[in-house]
C-alpha cells in the first residue's frame, strides 16, 4: 500500500463553468502535509488559495485528483476539518459561550455529558484568553476578540486539521500580532495540523514550518515549497534579525515579486 502523508493532495485541479466557457482555477496540485505541521499558503489575489482551502475543507469539489486525510478520501465537509474564516461568522443573538457550544454540542453530544461539554467550552475559551467574556454577545466584542472566539470554536471540535483563511486579515497590526502569538501557543500545546492562507510574508515565515508559494492564476499551481527552519518557540523580536528569518523572508519576497510580480497584493 502506498504511504501517504497525513494530508495528501494528489493531482488536484478545479475548473468552473462560466458563460465564457470553462475557467481553470487550479491545476496539478500535489501537496503533502505531515501530522502536526503548520503550512502557510501564500500568493497573489486570484491564485486560487481560497479555492484550494475549500477543496481541503470539502466545500468545493475538485475537478481532478483526490484529497486524503489520514488515508481517508475527503469529498464533503466534516468535523475533522474546522475552518476559521476572515469573517468570524458568530451568531449575534448568542453569547460567546453559546457560539462555541454550538460546535461542541454537534460534535460531542454523543460522547460528553452536558456538564462535560460546558467545561470543554470554557476550557477552549481559556486557550484563547476569552473565558472572561463567555457571557457577552458578539456586538460587545472587538474584532480581535470575535476572531479569538472563532478560533476557540474551531479548536473545540478537536479537528484533525485546522484550516485558516486569512484569519487576521481584517485586524489592526497590534491585534494581529497578539493573535499570531496565540495561534503559535495553541499549536505548540495541541500539536494541531494547520493549513493557513495569508497575504503577509512576515506572518507566513513567523508561523509556518513550510511556506507554499502559489503561481498566479488562472491555472495556478504550486511554484515553490520552502521549509522554514527556525526553532520554536518563536519570538518575533528575537527572530527579526536572525539570518534564518531574513533568508526565509527574502526567499518568499523573491518568489512573489521577481518570479510572479503583482506586488500590490502582498504585504511585505
């Protein structure tokens, strides 16, 4: 039997019908991610990053190829893959705890008692430093706090794979930095397997074990797969001047600006 990585994308292509004929968004995508790896996808707008993430999530069917997670075919959404979008998608009429409980009840209603589920909700809110806001409604929260709740809801499902689609893209720089640190702490604690889309070069290098660089669309594919060989835990101020960080950052910028120039889309 063929050995596959924990997450294996084999020959993925996506073509959409349009009034002007078929549009190929992705082609020939082969990607292997090991258990516990943190992988960042980066590329210019229109390169199909979100389409690829949606294929992994089971939200968009691939036209060619197969996605395997732990040797099982992915062809529909499932609780083994949790998605954190840029828009937190919290229900405004529910409290913070109730928003997280929605996911917990769906996944664990058959295995955890009501009291255990309540404790589990609070445990995951504590992981993102939001337990003190459990009774608040989303309207009472800042953008960063809402996104923390969205992350708590996702990890509370104990997914095999955490998918993040520019989760910090709409936040100010300081809030973004704080949430990046939170995600690194959670990943170190839980050893999640994470695939995250970002436009931000520094974010990709800071958070990821590997940076997957996408070519421009249409018919986008993987242009480069770069390992980020930096020790963990990573502290941004200490890393900023290290040769490894500088080299990794330069490598991503070189790909995006020299090989596939479209610089207005990328935060340097």
